[in-house]
């Protein structure tokens, strides 16, 4: 079956620090990969996605590259802001699973000024 | 504005008292689903619907029912809630079940079962 593993949090960084949140996956078929962000008190929002190997998804200064050889989709940002404090979820979806999303456990990011 | 709405946003109830959480989307999406979010477990799918009158179990369907009588609505029903159903629930929708598309999420419903 499909599964997503991401680093446990919380991750605490100072403003302008470099961010990496690791995500690895196992999947049957050829998954699309996603990062969702959940700000306090809100629902999930799609942050970025990549649908095939070597694709790079990017949005709001965040980026992640679909690495088929290492089955990874690590999230990075060069300089985090306090407003980036949120919970980040890595997820995958495969056509042979009815468009079901399989989520990782989530990583809480706390950015201090 | 394209959106997924859920009601209520917060609910405290007692064991065994039937409840319904409504979900509605205004994007004419075919696919809708329900998730529950628990600490450390991420989101797990409860039920999904490929289209009107077509529903199927997700990963954690026990204790839940759904219906899809209209395209826009996908209510989640707990016939006899129990404390282990205390969780944060999200409804989501996407344009089609055949393509890998982004899913739009509602704002969440926080349910506490005493």
C-alpha cells in the first residue's frame, strides 16, 4: 500500500534560517506528490505539487523536487518568516487508488523572530 | 468564491447521540471525501464519493456513514458517536476522480464526544 513518512516535529527555527522538512514515500504505481500547509485554526491548503520524477514544485519561496531514485520529496525554503509557522503535510496520490490522498503525520514548524 | 463549507465548525456532544456534519462545495466537483486528523497520524480518509449515489470506504470507515444524494453535498453521519471519534474532521473535493488533481479542503469541524 501507499505510505508517507515525514520528520517529526516540532521544528523550531529563527527567522531567515534555512528550512528542510524531509519526506519519503512508498507507493504502488506512479504517484503525484504534494505539500499541504495548515495555518493555525484553518483547513489544509495546497502549497505545491509535482506530478512526475524530477519535477520541482514551488510556491511562496518553498520548493520540493520529486526524487524517484530516493523516493523523496523534501520541502525547502531558503529564508523562513514568522508567518511560515504552521503544520506541513506531505502527501501522495495515485491514479490506481481512486484519487485518494495518503498523508504523512505532519511536521509543525515554529519560526521565532 | 469557490469553496468547501462545513457545519458546524465546533461540536461537543455525548456518547450515543446521533449527529451529522454537513459539507457543501460550489465548484461542481465530482469527487468528495471526508478525513479525520489526529495528532501524529496526519489525515486519514473515512469515506469518499466518486459522484452522486457513488460512495466507498476509505481507510477508517468504522462508525461513520455518508450519503451523496446531490453533487454539491456530502454529509458525514455518526449514528452513535463514541469518545474515540473525538477528532478534527475535514471535507475535501476535487474536480474529477480520474485525474490526479488538487483537492480543496473545508475549514474543519472539531468534534468532541464526551
